[in-house]
C-alpha cells in the first residue's frame, strides 16, 4: 500500500492549484464559508425504490420530521428527491413528484430550513423554488436552461451534476478517462458559462460519483475511479465554484458495514478539498469533518494549512 507516496505525487504535480479559492455565498440566512471548512448536505428520499432505507420517508410528516433531525445533526442543506435513480426504479410523473415534495418543502421552508430538490425536470424545479427551496440539485442537462433561469429568478443555487447522458436515468455506457478531471473541466466550464449567462450567481459542481457510477459491473474500476476523483477534487476549484460530492458506497468491501462507507469516502473527499458533502449519514460525516478540522488546526495553529490562504 503506497497511498502516502501517491498523495505526495498529486501534491507535487498540481502544487499551483492547491490554494484555488471558490465563491462563497448566502442561502437563506446561512453564510457558507467554503474556503475554510466543508459543509454537509443531508438526504431524504421520498421514493420507496430508494435502497438506502435509513433515508426513506414515505409520508410527509415523517419527511418533515426527518428534515428537522438532519438539521439538528449538522446538515446545513437537506436534499429531497421523489424519484430513485436506481436501475429499474419506477418513473414518477411530474405531478406525483410534486404531490410528495410540496408539503415537505413548504413546511420546512417556513421553519427556515435550507431545502434542495433533486430533479432533472424544469417544472419540478420551478415548483420547488416557488415553494421555498433554495437549491436545485440538477441531475440532467436536457432542461438545464429553464432550470438556470428559474434559479436566477429566485436567487437560488444550482448543483450541476456531471452526467454522461440526457439525465441520470438515461446513462448506459460510461467513459472512464485516465484523468477524470481533464474530461470534467471543459464540460463544467461550458455548463457554468451557460448558467452564469442566464443569471445564476450561486452554484456548485458535482462529479456525480454518488449516482450512476455504482451501476458499473467492474466494481474495482468504479471504486478506483471514485477515489482518484476525490483526491483530485481540488483541481476543479480552479473553475471558481464550490465542489459537491455525493458520497458513494462499496458493498464489495464494506458488506454489512456499508453504512460506514460514506464516512470513509468523506475522508478521501475532504483530503481533496471538497466543499459540500452530500450524505445519508450526517452524524458520521460531521464527526469526520470536525475531526479533520481539529487535526488541521493542531498541525497549522496559525491557519496556514486551511483552504483559505493566510
């Protein structure tokens, strides 16, 4: 195992990108200091098809209560979705998605919670923003223009997910480049230009590792790709916007301990300077973030080791 040498090689090769700063902004009443410490996004799935049972809430009251719990546990943003991205999961009509999302977004927004809606449909995004959501987690590009315009209108943020296809439900073949960042940079740059052109002033970019990459048959290739992308995340910060990672899983290695997988991947993501960690396991990820932050302060008490240069 030569991970330390590998990390040293990455740092040496991309030394000039280590101190790239990203935009910081306010959502609702919360100011995000991405250049100082990662933030956490909790997950609630309103679909019975979702495999992560601990995050599933099939009734509005349960979902609303879950929003409060995740917020109390340390999630600054709560991402809510009404359609699973799993292969074979049922497609949900826009109207049915909205029937599930509406009471959760409205009730939670009244309490001042920061809600994100995961969708690739412009109509769902528009309805959610009108109801009080502050973020659209955009998992497809076919209606991106309409979503960007809606986010600009409502001064909301958009998470642009890297999707090799029309949307996350329509990806069949995946291309694995030797250097994933080289492939993502021009793709994200184009999307960012369009979003900004349409008035978006708050955005994240997401390499999409927590979604469809889990469907690959060659699990070793997938996991290697995910970890390499985590460690090289800081190179995406040259685009000027915070990076969001949906933390994935590795059943092949974790087995019955799969609920610990996100904590492991969170360490890799933090090493790569991820700004927003999307997770089903908020308390575990908060512990990771707090521990690494404490370690950094111990090593660099003057603050020179933080993401924000002194």
